């Protein structure tokens, strides 16, 4: 057996965008997208996570899921906040994180940028379209 | 399936993962570890306790590299390796340590 097993994650890096469109509970979409984000992050892929339509509720503060008997996975976004901080500070990590909330969706629901469990960029729809066109892989849920 | 500790029964799924996270206790952890043929040492407890704290905070088990980084911080650089983790938990930290910590089976490749 070799002395040390190292994960070799060097290799191809692509720009991934994840588009969250649905409310957090009631369907499995939101949780599945989050799982996909965490897995692609393990391979140090660029991750641009977008919240539009009812998807903005996924990261709203103050969720209480006891009554629906589901796990409150908005807390899991704490991991993404941590990973983003690491990637932003450590020059050795060649990874770009962006967390974006579409402005129109946010405002239509009476929410503000400080209503979320994670720091977000608030970007209007037309500018978001440009960012989307720059991605290599877009996954929506 | 279920575990029996001091006359109390704890439900588990068909692979031996505890159903009710909140019902976990250290005696139960020792029993699960025995089934896994693991003798719990201080180092094992460090990992198990870290997993429980992390799960409480983030509602998910950490990726292996996050676990290794945390162990490195707590127990020293010589122990912050994949190899060390597999010495403690020969069938993998995700599978065995999570089971002993009473967490659900990790999904995906974390």
C-alpha cells in the first residue's frame, strides 16, 4: 500500500450554473440541486448558484420545517458560505463561487438582500441572462 | 432492524443506520461500533463527535476532505490524512463513522 492516498482533483474546470426556481419544500428539486452543488464543489468546479421565482425562498432566513417533517436544509448553505470564503481567500483554490438572487423575483415577494441566510448578489433579469450565456453547463431545478 | 441497549430498543434501517437521530447516546454508539468490529478510542470519539456537531449545524454530513481538514486542526497534521481516517474506520469514514454517530447514510460521493 502506498504511504499516502491523495485526492487528485486537478483537471478540467468548468463553469457550472445552478438555477433554483422552486419553493424549498413540497418537491425534491431544491434539495437535489443543493446536493449537486456540493458534489461539483468537491471537484472544485466553478459554481454560480442562482435563485429565481419561488426559488428565492430556499435561502430565506428563519425557516421552521418541523410541521412538514422535512430537514431544514437552508442551514446547509452555511457550508457553501464557508467554502466560498475559503475559495475567495486562498489563492491555491482555483474556484469561483457566485450566489445570485434575481432582483425581480426577490422584489415581487417583498424580500430584501438581507433576508437571506447567505450573502447574495442581487442582479436584474437582463444582466442575469448575460451571465447565464457565459456558462458552460446550466442545471436547473 | 433495531439495536437494544439496557432494555431499550432503537430502530435502524436495513443497513444499520439509526432512524431517530435524537435518540442517539454513547452506549448505543459503542454497540454500533461493536457490530462494525471497531473498538472506540479517543480518536474515534473525536471524529464521531465532530460529525454530530457538523450535522447539527449544517443538516448534512461533511465531505471527506472537510472532515480530514477538521481532524488535522484538532488532532495534528500527522492525523489529518485520508490514510489515518481509514485506519480508524477501515470501511470508510462516511459509511462507518456516520453510522456510529447515528447520522443517516451520506448521499452522493461525500
